[in-house]
C-alpha cells in the first residue's frame, strides 16, 4: 500500500488504521491525531512526501508494545470507543462508532503542524524587502551557463549582502 493510499484511508471518518511497517505500527494524518488525542501522546513526525505533494504526519510505536501487553489492541479499541477491529497481515482496522476526525485542520494549526513556507512567504519586517531582493537574485542567477568561478563569486556576493543585513 502506498503512502498516498494510507493518507486517503486515514481521512475516512468511520475507521482508524494502524499499519505494520517492519517492527513498528504506524498511523498517518487524521489517524495520528486520533491516536495522540485518545490513546497515547507519542511524538508526531512531519515529512514532505513528493508523490503526495504535501507534508505527511505520522506516528509510530514498536510492535513489541502490542505483543508484550503495554499497549494491547483491546486497549486501543476501548480508548477509541471502537465497535470492533480486524487484524490483517499488514494492518489493523478499527471501526469507529463516532467521527473523531472532525477538526483535523484546527488540530494541525494548534500543534504547529503546517505546510512549509514557500520562498515568497517572507514575513513582513524591516528587512523583508532585502530578503525578497536576495531571493530574486538567487532565482535569476543563471547557474547552468556560469563557470564554477562565477558561481563562487555569486555566493560570496550573497554572503556579503546577508552580513550587511545584520
């Protein structure tokens, strides 16, 4: 199952899915939010996934927590208020009785999880005009048709401009 398919499944309001990946169980995006809110507040990682075109949130924990009884599937099911769950080869799917994924966007904002800023998303400040000028210089520099020496000189010029900004 691809990451894009896992993300799509995580958005389904009636299910919560844990994926077995190597020696870990992982959940993504909305499911990671539900896990951290209702089961255990593990660290949530954010990674940009190129084929989805967005940042993907994930949360993982060792399979041994389930097998040794520290975090049994029955406990997870009870904490989620799930009707039942099914264990398949590479995933565990819990059937939720209620929609626990409603305010995912708000949760992301409250937990400083957001899209990475683009190069034009420069905050307004006295030096923002200078930063925009630097970005413009970088965008317009013709690297493909420059010699290595010209490239080094360009980097030196940028360094000087940055030092003058401080």
